């Protein structure tokens, strides 16, 4: 038996500490040592980065624009690239209305294996043509590690879709790129899981991460998803990363895209990701939630009026002459 006199002294509560995981628990961990933070997403959180992040998107042979801080950026385009005429026509309309970038899917994740899966590399080439015509940066999704280099060759912003939000090897792969990453929230993901997914990209060295709230699955059946705009305000408290809102997927109804776009501005979003199509009724994918050119122009006009109220200025590619082959 050890008597009290022989017992080792007990450290005061203030001197006791838990090893600073993962730095002290795993010497091979790639992150540098940092001060202790309570958040599991130390790089995405505000404890070490209190100021809002802002960075420029510099497209290949196109017009650059800013994301984050006081800039409000709108990305518009079809859910999927269907033809060169369709994507170029849409790009011209998006640019003329004041959009900053063009979205379009070349590789499409579909619930059914028999649904249209996208035009793949041909679709990427059509997006590049649209960029050449208009100067708009290209945003498109990558679905697998083996396609990262191919998509990065054509895209100016790499999109990680909702279904791949927790595909950690894919997140690490795009984290090694020198291109901005647009990360969409998983349809059943919590805020903590969403930010932890962003942490995977940041931890590999890519600091240009854009979050996108696209709605979550709830018991509601009258809309495609429930657009959780309260999450936008919450994310503004928790992270310095810019946050876009996708009202098209969030509600799944074209008639609701414009009012939810207005609401997203009021909630503090840094921009919008909107599905725009020259002929929504005949769209191959997601026609019910796609808007036409006139509605997109009306939304852009709304932004011009509302953005200054919340301290934002719209960021667009205004200096390029559209419809002229470069």
C-alpha cells in the first residue's frame, strides 16, 4: 500500500490536459500544429479564421470574379449539358443578365441507372465552348477520383454534389487541386457533417472552398426538399467560408425559385446557384425546377435591389461582349 506521503502529486485541474489530437496522437498527420480549438473543423471554423474568406475565380480565357465577403455571385445554367447550342445559348443569357459563372453537368449522378447520365467529356468540351463565347467561368461536377484530372482540365470551379459530400477520398483528391471547390450539402447531412466535409478539402491545402445549401430531406412532400435557410445564418456564425444557396433543388418547383432566391439574400447568402434552361418544359433533366431566361433576368434585377440592403454588391462578368466567337 502506498501512503499519502509517497503518492505522486495530483496535477491541478488547470494543468491537466488531453493530448491535442491529432497532432500529438499521430505524428504522421499532415496538418501543422495549431492552437487548441474546440471545433472538429479547425480550418473551416471561425476560431482560427474570424474574418470572412474571399477569393477570386480566374477562368481560363475568361472574366474573373470574387466569391465571399461583400461580393454576391450568381451561377446559372442547366442541370445538364444537352447540346452545344443549348449550353451556349444559356451562357449568353446568363451573362447578359449579370451572372458571374455558368453551371452545367457533364457527368450526372442519377438515382436510376437507366436515366440520362450526361454527355461526359463531350459535355465538358461544350462547356469550354460556352466559356470561349461568353467569358463565363465554368462550374461542373466531378463524381469519381479517376475523373478529377479530366474535369479539372475544363472546369474553373469543381463541384462536389450532394451525393458525394462524404466521399472522403474524392474530397481529398479535389483538395489537392489549385481550383475552387463548390461543396453541396448532403441531403441528410447535419451542419457539423457539412463543415467536416469541407475540412477534408481544406486540410489537403485547397483554401478556396464554397459551401452550397441545397435543401435537406424532411417529411415534407409538396416540395422536392426543404430549403433550410436558417442553416445559412447559422453557417455564417460558424464558418468563414462563402455560402451559396441552390433554390432550384431546395424546392424543386420553378415557380418558387424566385421568392426563395430573395429569401436567400435576406438570410445572408453570398450567392445563388440556379438552374436555367432555354426550354425548361423539354429539359432532359429537372425541367420542373428549371427557370427560363426571363425569370432569371427578373431574379438578377431583384438582386440589384436587395443585395445593397444587406451590404452586398453583385459580382458579374460585365466587360465581355457576348455572342462573338473568340
